[in-house]
């Protein structure tokens, strides 16, 4: 029971990241692979500053990774558990 309690706290914390529609949309969009910031912004329909804030926060939280190439920034889903959850949710809700 102690292990289950610990895991429930861990999973609950992880699921909080999915509670905001735009954050979830960004994670879904990135689940297929890394994308350039301008592509993410266009796909989710947010301003540049809002997109940057979401991306930076998710990077700090360990959900996203960042790769820089010259003047371009590419984000990707870094956390494999998040990637698995996104794929499972897509199978259930996006058919």
C-alpha cells in the first residue's frame, strides 16, 4: 500500500501537466517528434510570448527537451512516460 500511495502522488503530479488545454495540445503536437518553435506556435494558435512561456515552463518541469541549431530552437517530449500517456490518450480520444 505504501508503494501505491507513493505512485499515486507521482502520477497525480504528472497528470496536472495535462490539465491545461494548450499545454496538452503542445504535448500532443510534439508527441510525433521535435518541432521548431514557430511551427508549434502556428499549430496551437497562441501568441509567440504565450507559446514561449508554455514551452519554457514545460522544459523546466522536465516534460520537454530543447535542441538548438544555429538560430533555431527545437522542442521535443523528453519524458518517455509523458509520451506513452499522450499516445494512449490519442488512441482513446482522437479516433
